[in-house]
C-alpha cells in the first residue's frame, strides 16, 4: 500500500454500530486506531448508530453512540462496517441500508469486518468488486450477490476505496493495514507489537492452514501420519515412509488420504512444507538454502518452484512482502 495521509490534521474513523453487532468487530479496529495514537498516529474515533441511541451487542454488552447517522456532518477518513449474526435481517432493512450508503458517501475508505461484507453487498457497493468475509459465509455471499467476486479464504481484500475482511480478528489485520497506509510500516508494527498480535498476515494470506483444513479423522493410523508431518515438515515423508509409520500398505495409506483428506499424500506433504517455509520466511532471516533444508524441500530451486506453483511469487518476494501488512489492490 502507498502511504497516503489525507491532509495534515487528525484522521476521523467512524464505526457504525447497530443492535446485535459483534463486539470484537467494533472494538478490535478501535483498539488498533487508538493504540496507533501512542506511536505517532492521529486518529479521532467515533461510534455512530442509526438513531444515536446505545446499542446492545450480540454478547449483551451495551455500546454508547457518539451521534446518529443524520448528525454526521464531517467526512470520515475511514468508515468501519462491522458484522453481526443478524445480517440476514439487516440486508432486508431498507432504512438500515440507506444509513450505510449515507455514511459511505462521505467516507474516503469504507471497510467491513466479517459479515459486514453482506451489508455492503446489499447496498450494491460491492458490485463488480472483489470481497472477503468469514470462510463460513463466503459461499453464501457469492450465492446471494453473484456480482461480487468473493475471495473465499483471504484475510482481507482491498478493491479501490473499499476493504472487506474475514471473521473477528481479521478486523484487527485490516485496521493495521490501514494504519500502515496512513503512517507507515513502523507505526503499524509498533501497534501490533503493543497489542501482542502478528503484523505478518497480509490480506491475501489464507484463513486456513493445510492441517486445519484436514478433517478430524477417526482413523488412528492416518492421524499418526498427519501429526508426524505437521510436527516435522522436513522429515522423511515419502509414501513408503508414511505407510510404514501407519503400519499399512502404500495402497492403503493412499486410499485413506483420498477418503479422509481429499488429496494425495504428496500434495498434502508439500502444502504443509510450504506453510512451514512461509513461517520461516515471515519470522526470520535464514538463507533460502537453510529454509529449504529445514522444511524438506532440499534445495532453493525446489523451494522456488513450489512457491511459484502455489503462490505465484518467489520466496524472496514473499519474504519482502511480509515486511508489511499489504495486499495487492485493484484501484
């Protein structure tokens, strides 16, 4: 992202709260922007509700509003649209959707958290744009709003002046990316460190890991194999070695992978190794030869081919990208 500070004064962040809103969708971004003020940022945060009254969140916590939508006079540098479990009702509420449109009209950047993407989609703001939401709802978003280009497992997506993010804590990732855009990576990194959260989750990173995507299996033999790969990605995980570890034939372990994991043993091992390599590149400065050896790829060239095949970038470019929170954007 480019560092674009609109003007020289404080930046206004407006968070739209409504009955049934998810509490962390509101407080996560607010905490990021407020903490940024301790490290050189200049944000003024205000909570707006449709009528200016306090709202009850989905957890039963009450949130006070600073003003109503009608009372908003000054434009927002950032507008945050949180999500909530009652999104299916809200997308049918014309008055509510008009309030979202009204707030967006005077905002330089509008960002949704979790199911807040449905609220933006229902207003038509996401038509023809890429968008993200919680993985559990990505298929519903695509089915209900076919004009929206859903990125099914991205942490967050920016398309022009609209940003959408995945579930719950992804709102923190999104807010960190906004802080970085306004005040630079050093400030965003200081905020992440102070909040004890990772800065190294750029928008395009998957919400899942291969191990999390693999379904819980009742097969003890296969579970031993999956655990061994996860615990030591750089180990010997040839098909023969895995079959021996499981105490079954090569043919049988291959069939178990197809039935329980939905892929081949080799593809699963490569995905786990790729994620292990990503982790080393994100957190450290080891040479490509060391990363390749520790994660089971053997050589920098094999590591490079795997990154190109799955991620479309070189390991070096991936490491450089993880020095910021950014995600490729479409302006």
